[in-house]
């Protein structure tokens, strides 16, 4: 389909804003789930992501991660959280907002349990 510039802007405004050309993710999807759809999203949404990452993480330079002292004790919880994250990504791709919200809640609960915080 070929659209004039005005129709293109109108179509994308109705569709929830700009979409990553590789995976179709919007920045609104990222804000709702905290996950990006693909590696190209980092470049495509750079203007929006840089301030958000600085606020959230204190910087934009990746310094790596090291396993916590209790990684062995929480191994099953860590595996379950990884499974839930995979299911969350799939739900985002399908556009299943109810499932995204449910899985997001489960991931938050598991993350709190891993950190030793009880609700």
C-alpha cells in the first residue's frame, strides 16, 4: 500500500504512534510492559528511551550483571521468571493486554520473592 505523507501520519496516529519497522512495537507497548520487541527498537526509539533509561537505571552504559549470592537458592524462581517473561513477550506480540497485565503481575511477585520482599 502506498500512502501520501498526510495519510501515513493519520494511520500511525490511530495505530498508537510510531511503530518499530522491524517488529511493529510502539513506545506505548514498551511503557506498558517494560520490554522492547527487538534489538532494532533500541535504535528506533532512541530519542524516547535514553531519558527513560537514565531515569530508571541512572545511566545508559551497560556494565553487565553478576549473579547474586542467593542465585542457587532462588534457581527455580529465576527459571520460572524467565519462562513468564517469554510468555509475556508472546502476549505483547499477540496484543493480549489482559494476559500482559496478568503475567506482569506474576513477574513482579516473583521478582519481589527473589529479592526477599514479601507482599
